[in-house]
């Protein structure tokens, strides 16, 4: 009698629909379109000087987008965010080169980076962050003359095709809504200066 040999377990290839495509084309979500970002990235606005220095003395409210400032630093919401809750941390002094930054201010900025991450994680329950500084226009800095660190919250599946085809990011809530959510957290940590 011929002995039956067990056939090898059948391996099923991961289908296109559940593999790479599922990462590139995530599930549908509710988004608001942000067409003004297109004008921004196309540099269609006239040069009005340093916008960070313009808001540096401003009232901390939704219009200025300033969330908090202390003696040396301030945290501002990005007017053209890559994602909901995209924050900018910067020295109050107009500086474009990291090597010109005072060590004490550099330490204060790092402390704000940690606080921002803590607040965003607590309020928005994000899964991760993109954190960083672009120094110089060639490195992608939109405002290269005034150092600013980006804090971009990330959620699983938050990438969609809009930035790829139209350089336009769509967001699930308005800037005003996000500002209202975050402001109380920063008010609690604020050091007046
Ligand atoms: Zn400036």
C-alpha cells in the first residue's frame, strides 16, 4: 500500500487589497478640505516679513494661534498644519541658525517639546509624532529666518492620497476647535514672561 504523503501546507499570498494597498489607501474618514494650503505651498502670498515675530507680542488667542509663551520660548499652532494639532515651538528671539541659539534657550525649547508631546498625547490620544527642525530653505523650512521645531501628531491610518496629488492636507477638525481643546492644557503649564 502506497503511503500517503502529507502535502505541504498551502501558503496564501497576501492579497493586494489587504497588503500594500491597505496602507496606501486607508479606510474612509471624515475630512474637511484645506485648499488654502495649496496657495501657501505655491508661495502665492506676498512677503510680509517674519510672521513669528509678528505674533510674538500678540494676545494669546485663536487669531494669533499662540498657545503659550514664557521668557524665551513660545508655542504656536501651525496655520497650515500637516495634521490636526500640528504645533510649532520656537525661541521668541528672531534667529535662523541653531549654532546661534543660547544653550539655556535650547534646553527650554526641548522642555517645551516634551510638554507638547505630553499634552497632545493626553488630549488627542495620538499614536506617534513627527518631531523636528528644518534649518534653511533648502531643508524645507517655510520660514527659514526664525528657527521653529515641528510637533506633528500621528494616528494609525492618517495618511491619505491628498498630499500626494494636490499638496493639500485635509483635517478632521478646524483650527479653532483644536485651539480650544489645547489652550487649557497650556494655560495650566504657562510661565508668564
Ligand atoms: Zn522672527
